[in-house]
C-alpha cells in the first residue's frame, strides 16, 4: 500500500468514526454530536454523572445496540467478502450457502419446542448456532465425498440445504397453531438488536476481530483464489483445504452473529460490491474498508429501525433489506459487480 493509499485509509477511518459517533446520538431522543462526545469521554473516564438522563440513554439503551450493530456490520461484510473470494463469484455470501436458513431452522425448533431457556441459558441462540454449524459441516462433507472441494460443488450443496431449511421453516410456521410462538418466530427471523447484552457482545467482539485480523493477514491467499486452483498449485497452495477452513471460520462468525441478532441479510452481499467498485480487487484494501462500511451501514439501519415508526420498532432485517435491495438491483443492472472491475 503506497503513501497515498495509507493517507486515504486513515481519512476514511476517521470519517467513519465521526459518522458512527453522530449516529449514536440519533433516535427518538436526539442528542447533539458534542454532547455525545462528552458522554463517551465521561464513560471512558468512569466519571459519568448519575443525574444525567442523556448519559443513561447513551450508556444503557444505545451503546449496547451500537456495539452489537458495529460488530454485526463488520462480521457480515467481511464474511461476505471472503465468501465471494472462495466462490470466485461476486454474487456469493454466507446466506447463499444456507448458513442463515440453517440457523433459522435451529431457532424455530427451539421456540416451537418451548426450549427458549434451559437452566437459565438462552437456548434459541445456541440452537441457531448449531443449525448454522450443522449446515456448514454437511456442505464440507458432501464436497469431500465427491472428491472435490471446488466452488460449484460447495455452491450447489449450499443452495440445496438453503432450500430444505427454508421449506422446513415454512412448514413449521404453517402447521403450528400457537399464535404467540409463531409471532415470536416471525419476529426473530426478521432480525432484532433489542436483546443486546454486554456479556454476549464481549464474546462476539473477540471472535469477529480475531477472524477479521486472520483474514486480513491472509489477504494474499484470498487474492490468489481469484486466479483459480491451477495457478495456486504452481505456487504451492492447496486451495481446496484452505477453502474448507475459510468456510468453517465464516460459519462460526455468522453463527455467532445470528445467535445475537437473528437473521440479517444483504450486508454481506451489497457492501463488498460497493467497496470493490472503489478499491478494485486487492483484498488488502477491500477487507478493512468492508468492515468500516458494514459497521456504518448497520448502525444507520439501526437508527432507521428505531425512528421509522413512532412508538414501535421496525425489525432491522426489514430495514436492511429495504436499503440494500435497491442498491443490489442497481449494481446488477449497471453490471458493475464483477471481478474484472479495477
């Protein structure tokens, strides 16, 4: 990365930080940018006044959601970016491989069977993670069973499991008669940040940042995947095995995200396209900028979900789809989404 690129990256980073702090103060109760910065400084210095209502709004209501939204945006954007390199297909993302549907099926089963809490443990998130992991393991086993781990086998296997999981979810919702549980299932499948908890956020932060750093350090391998297995073999890399490891790591990250927020799509699909149009195909530049853009996109969607309807909250999955779908359609129509764009 040359000096100009580094300066541009630093400017982009600080611009995103300013935008994120501004968005933290937005909502039903609007807090000015300067006041938000003051409250954040007091929180860092552990000197927050107990009589400051606005500080309570930031610390107890918005900051956990804000942190969770940032982690979800970073994780989904980076995992989508990595999956597009693995598939060598700019239209691929973890959700296309059935990971989200598998997680959704696990959560639906937990809710329908009344296993929402076992010994005080939130089993919905646990079942969601198990569902995502099970689908990923099945895809890997099928790929190795056919003696190949190429992108076509993985993609077709993922699409098959995606269809089966989605069909099972629809069947369960259509035949189950408990309206209260069905409403809970439907709301969970649309995504939500209402249950943001610091203890869960800490775990998610460790996983997301560690995997982001791992993928960034291996950005040369991601670049190599775009040239195909034949070129990689000549350089001594077995992309078949590396591809399986990367898929598993992406499934781990997406499964933990689904654990905390339910199913939220489009971020892993749209954000990498936008970043690729600006930075080209070098994953050394794409990955960190995907993380920043995904974080801003997710926080913006969270603000919109809270202020869209007075007195109620729109599920964030719907907001993300409303924002992301038109962008995705535009990219398809303009044909500016391929890897041939520099």
